C-alpha cells in the first residue's frame, strides 16, 4: 500500500502540500480515535500521562514524522517521486549509522561495507545533480530518527499513532482554520468527492500502519525486512514509468550503488539470522543430549525407607503385671 501512495497525493490538488498535511493529521486522529473506541484500548493513556519522558519523546516523534509526511507529499506533487523513493532506499543505512552514533552499536564488516557504499552513492548523486540529494537525505534521516524515538517509547502501533496525532491535531486544525479565514482553503470548494478524498487521508495513513503492526507479529523478521523494500521499489518504478521522471546514466549509477549496499545488507542479515537459529538449535540438542545422558547414568534406586523419614523407636515389651512401685500410678 505504501508503494502506491504516490498515486494518491496528486488526486488532492489543488490543495497545497501544507493543507494536505494538515488534513492528514486531523483525519488520522479522528480515524485512530474511532478505532480505539471500537477495540476499547485506553489503559495506555493513564500510563502515558504518568510518564513525562514518554510524553516528551512522543512529541518529538510527532514533530519528526510531520517533517517526513510534509516533505513526502510536497515531493510527489512537485515531480520528485524518484528522489523521494531514494530516501526510503537509504533509510536502512541511515538507521544503522544512527545505531552506531547514538546507541553505540557495533557493526559487522558487511554492515560497514554497506554503509560505505551507501555514502559513495550519495556522493555520486550529489555530483550528478550539482547539489546534495536533500529530499532523500531528509526523508531518510527523519524516518530513521522517528524509528529510534519509537523504539525508546516502546508503545503499540495504534496507540503510538493516536498519541502522535493527538499532538498534531490542534496545530493542524488551527492551520486549516487560518487557511479558511484567508480564503485559500481548498476543502469544500472542489465538490464532495474532493472533500471525501481529503478526509480519507486518515485512512490512507492509519491502515498501512495497522496492517504493518499485524504483520510484524505473524511474519518472520527477515521476511518483514525484505518486504519493506517493496514500497521504495514501487515508488521508484512509478516515478520512472508513470510520472516519467528523468533517469540520466549518473543517476542510474548512484541508485545501483544504493541497491548494491542493500543487497550486501540483506545478505548479511539473512546469513546472521541462519547462524543464530542454527546456534540455538544446536544448543537445544546439546542440552537434550546432556539430560538424556544424566538419566542413563543415574543408578537404579532400590525400594526402601524415604531418606527424610525418621527411624521408628524400638518396641519395648510391656512389663509384667504386678504391684506398682510407690508413688507411681498405672494408666
């Protein structure tokens, strides 16, 4: 679904990118609020309100994703679909770089090679265009930072989107009111169909995220990682074949380097995953073998008294009947 989104944003013209973004925020909040009413999941609100740190992180996430959403809408509607797709191609490389710089993670040699090739690709594209690919870099860094903040918050997908759009809601609604006061609001001036399309931005935003969250639970992580490449591939193909954006040889060279880096990264992830699964299976087999050997080596126990049982006192024969000694009474 994310790969087909470039076909949707042009349908919202003549609304500008700013108005489309504001509608996306407002209607996403409405859609997610209705979804939460249906599933009746509100316990997280109390927990979130009691954590100022999480509230601050979610506010940062809302600000970062606002930049990402707004720039992507503007890019598609101004003829930069290919450059926007490049941002999501290099996003995994930027995420790895942030992991090293922020989380102090250690990279494997293949990951270092992929990051280096990705950096070379950016240089090639910058030289070819005469400027840095700022659209791609902004989209990649904003989405990578968004993912990092979401990792810190550790909140479910639907709940997190509800919190983020709640932060965005009032500023977005205020912007729409301002546009209306200035007479430049497209909503309501292009017919009911255009109004419905603007309102459906909430569905277009929330449904793919909900489906992604459901897939993350059911699909292996390695498969999920590969599937995420489908969106930028679809966007790239749309940019070249449907929107007919130019692809000179030097641009093909830059994209080829990015694809080489992603191939190395994917190969390394699959290899590491196989090794980890093999190590876990081998450890399980060794543990089972040790348990079996221990059972075979244990000597057979003979029936007898329980080890914790106290020995019974010896039975003393009762004394013969006779006169009791002085001072003793017989029971």
